[in-house]
C-alpha cells in the first residue's frame, strides 16, 4: 500500500512539473498603416513548432468579471449591453448554449450563422478572446465570399460597426490576431484562444504614470547649462531610436520580425521608461519611475503565470504567446526564471 501512495505522489509531482515549451511573438496591435506585410516566415515557424495552444492578450472570463476597472473595462461593458439588447440569453444558460454551438460548429464547419451565434454567446459570457476568434472567422469568410444575407445577420446580431473602442471588433480586423494567430489556429484545428492578460495592477500602473509625469514636467524645467545639455543628449538618444522605429514601420514588409529584436525592445522600453542613465540625474523622479517599472513587471509576471498555469491545466506542452511588442522582452526574461519552462522568441526559433 505504501508503494501505491508513493506512486501517486510521484505522478502528482511530475504533473506539476510538466515542461512547457513557449514561443513568444512580440507584435503590433495594428498593422493597418504599414506596407503590405509578409507573414509567411512567421506562419512557417509556427507550423514547424506545431503548438498545442495559443495565448492572447485578453482577460479570462473569470478575471473580466472580477476586475472592477481597467483601461478596457467600459468598452467591454458597452459591448455586453449592446449584444444583450440584440439578443438576450440568461447568464445561467450561457455555458450550455456555448457547448451546444461548439458541437454544432464542429459538425457544420461551413455554417457561418452558427459561428456568428457562437461569437455572440462568447461575448455575452465575457470571453472576448473567443468571441473575437469566431467573429474573425465569419468576417474572413465574408471577405472571400460576399454574402449579403449573412452580412445582414452579422450586423443585426453583433453590430460590429458600433464596436469601435478598446479591444473592439473594428480593431480586430487589422490586428495581430487577424493576421497571425487566428489564421494559424484555424489551419491547425485549434478551437479556442486561451487568455493570459493580467489587469490586477492597471490602476496602480495608471497612478504611477500620472505621478511620474507630474514630477517629470517639473524636472524638465531645470535651467543649468550642464543639465540642459545632459537632458538634451538623452532625449536625442530616445528620439533617434524612435526615428529608427518609424522608419522600419514605414518601409519594412517584416515589421514583426524586427519587433522581436533586442534593438526594438530597447527602443520601445525607452518610450515608457526613458533611459536608465537618466535616473540619477538631479531631481529626476526616480521613485515614481521605479514604481512604473514595478507595476509593469507585475503585470507581465501575472501574464507569464497565467500562461504556464493554464497551459499545464489544459495539458498543452507547446504554446505560442502573442503579446504587444513592449511585453516581449519582459515576458521572455520572466519565463526564463520559471522552472520547467523553455522559452524563445520567434526570431530564435529555427
């Protein structure tokens, strides 16, 4: 009997320590103003990796209900109210409704009215990630095969033309999900996008940003010659970096690959956090800056924890993480400290 309990204990330890292999892709949230992008290299690497799951920068439906306020809360509430007015489904019935529509969609994969119904139910269940995945499939099909009757049904049920702020249906159409994640998920038969975002600290982040900006405005008014020279030199470095950033965005067909370089990460960080060599300048609001950095790292740590914990719960051993480019470096560094986790960004995967 004692060996039986030892065996069970051994199995539980192994389960907890399941290896997770992660590819991080730092992305733009809007590709509409770039030259025509060539995603074939990214797509081919994803297909070679053969992931079990994809994670996106969305809150889980549980967290969406628990987090009382964050930058995207009000747009999500407005969408929820709008879609409830279009067709109301009692909250208690949503899980069964979603399960039924998922099964029907699997048996009738070309039935885009069913996918529209499923998108609607996901949105009502506050699962924005998968509401978007289903809506994108319908939208993508309409782009290839126009269908006035289906389009009218979509407009009446989902009102995408009214969902224009936050992580909206409008924003989705030119996003990293429409161009990278969802096409690959569809091709690989992955049915749901897993959520990883963490907004527990968003109000702290916003408050630290406001406090820093107020003191930084005072700091910039220093008048000594040496101060003006040093400040100008550092701001010129930041501006020069953003000139490079803008140049790549205006000219490259492979913006995503560049966003995953160390150079791009450093430039993006300088936009939010300036340069470390500035922190010891006289009267620089260092405490407020370190507070900003702390809350940014806490959000990224929360996202990393969500990825690893939810991947293990789902039994996913190989996952793709899609995150805004300014998350990439922070998340990769955090993943590298986590036991039984292997992480690479998309440029490192061959």
